[in-house]
């Protein structure tokens, strides 16, 4: 395995898996998509511009997830992804779990491409240009769609704050 490819795997695997998990709501299926995406990266590594590997990979992950969603039956639901990963301190316990669940549910309720935009930009902290490259959108489209997505999240979460 080339050193360059190994570096890409180490650098991007967590971000790719997080994106796939948010889209698919199933950790095992997300793992499969990420693995398939890295196989595609291996097969195409000589054809990809080195500056665009991350957006290329994230686009492949997203497209793989969307393909799987299209093949799913509509009644299939997975709730495992809703569990809060980090153990809260004693003072934040139940409140943090509820907040985490509500936030994840609100993100999951967003339609595409809003959900992917929020995951890539706000959760994984990709740059605007990386997000634009991943989703094949212009920079202004990314900003407008992200504004709309955040507005929807604020509206969904407003009763929680009040």
C-alpha cells in the first residue's frame, strides 16, 4: 500500500464515517460505504488531483450513502445512531443526553443537501471550498443552503431553549 494512500486513510476515515453515519443512521452500513469509498480511492488515486482528494472522497461517500438509501425500504429505521457517545459528567447527565438526541434528530430531519452541509461544515468543520467541491455546488449555493439549514435547525430546537 502506498504511503500516500495510507496517509489519506488515516486522515479522512473518521470524517468519512461520520458523514456516512449521519446520512444512513446505521453504523455498520456506514462502515461498508466508507470501505467501498476507500477502495474506489485506491483504484483512482492516480487520476485524482492531490489537492482535491478530500472533496472527491466525501462526494463518493455521500453518493454511496444516497444510493443505499434509495435501495432501502421506506419503513427501515435505525435508532442506534441516536445514542450519545460521550459520557457526561454528573451535573449534565440527563440534560446532555436529551440535548444530544434532540440535536441529532433535528439534523436527521433535514432534507438533502441540507443535512450533508451541516455535517460537513458544522460537525466536521470542512472549509466552505471543500464543502462546495464535495457537493458540486458553488460557494454562494453552499452559503445560502447552509443558512437555510441552520434556520430550520433553530426553528426545530427553539422549543427546547424556551
